[in-house]
């Protein structure tokens, strides 16, 4: 297991835990719970108390089929939350595909830009990130939410994800982003069916061979609910797949992930510590 260190972000000698604050009315697992800014800030502080190393604030749902919100609406949702959490000393990331939102978020105190499109949705994003100097999550992405399920076609998903991420890295490096800024995310659930997601999780070590820290975001996603389906085939509800998420977290941490992005922080924070203890015992 490799222990990664990303400049400007916490270094704990173990896999980090990123807690999710969706400032949206329509996110797939908790849409609307933290839509009010004050409530979102309180939730972010609660996540830190529960063990989150980073709090990821997003103002646009990327669930399958979701419609995009306007730039002004996204800014209005995330900027006050990021500013308030940063003012409390929280390490905040912004989950956005828009360069203007990323810029405003960094100015408000965000320490990481988490771009699910890997710079494909907004060609200005790599240049904004390069100028800011903050770390940048480049995710594997094939299209917006309304069309991503139709793009889940692979021969060898791990090989193709690895190749496509490598191309995105080359592209953002050419735009001035430093190698030390780059974090990769294989995009669990994005343009991937359940079999693809399991294969990607099994291939974490191969993806890590690209030489960059890996962020894994599997929390409460559909493929977990389908694995845990009732005998009649009814998928487990999103909020009832947290135990499966914890299992994925432990396995991802053991395989060398830099960070996991989760909704239910406390048990996942326990899981990464268990994985670290096992690794130390093996050393």
C-alpha cells in the first residue's frame, strides 16, 4: 500500500476520508437535506467531528439523468458554505465542473477542486486550477448525467479507464497544471454499469500505477444497492448501503487509495484506520 501526500492537504499516513455536503435539492442519496446554507455548514462541521479530513461541497447533482443548474445558482449554493467552513478551519474541496465556480471557491478558501469531468466540461478549468496552485481531482468521465449511462461500453474497462485518464492527465499538464496537483478518480458509477464498477475497484492497484493519488467515490451508489437487492430483485435503498460502502472503503484503503469520498463519515473513518493498522502489522 502506497501512502500518498498531496501538497496543501492533510497528511495522515493513511487513506483520507472526504465527507460529502450536497447543497442541492436533488442529489441521489441525500438531496435536500443540506440545501439551506446554514444547515450545510452545520453538517460540514459535524462531518469533521466524525472524522472527515476533507469536506467536499457541491452545488450541482451529477446523478444519472440530472439536469444542470445555472452558473449563478451553483455559485449561490456553494460559495457561502465554503467560506463559512473554511473560516472554521475546515479543509474544504469544491465539487464542480465549472471554472468560474472553482475560481470563486478557491477565493472563498477551498483547498481542492474536484472536477467530475476531468476538465472536459469546461476547457477553462485546467488553466484556472493551474493558476490557483490547488490540487485538482481529474475524474474519468465520458459525458454529462443525461447521457452517461449510454456511454458505458467497454472491452476492458480497467485498461480503457487507465488509458483515458492518462490522456486527461497529459491534457491538463499541457495547460499548466503541475504533476504535484493531480489526483485521479476512476469515476465509479459514471458511464459504468455494476460489472464495470466492480472491475474498476478490483483494479485500483493497476490504476495507481499511473503514479498519482487515487480518490475513490463509491458511497451509496446504485451498484451497491443492486448487489444487496431483495430476493425479488428490488435494490437496497441508497441510504441502506452504508455498510457495503464501509467494506469498499476498507478494501480501497488496503489497495492503496489516497482518499475515499463518503456520506456516512464515522464508520468509514474507522475503516481506514483498520486498514492502516493491518498494513503497519505487515510492514
